C-alpha cells in the first residue's frame, strides 16, 4: 500500500481487491474530502475484471 503523508483537501484513491472466490479483481475509484470526523467519501467508478480460466487454475 502506498501512503502519501500531509493534508490534502481532496484525494482520489484507487482501491483494488481480489477475494477468496478467485473470480477476479474489483477496482474502485473514490474521492475523499476533509479529515477527521468531517471526512466524506464518494464512489466515482467501479469495475470488476474477471480472471481468465487458465489464470484461475494456476492460482488455485
């Protein structure tokens, strides 16, 4: 994970996750504003990229 230190009024963050089902990778682009108790987030875009069957078999 990459962390950028220092306060920014607004950040765009990409989150990636591959769960235990081995079906693919989920990706989300989120806007985060504020800090502390006033932090707010909003989803900008989301997609799922499925693994090809050959790759899925290799990582089992």
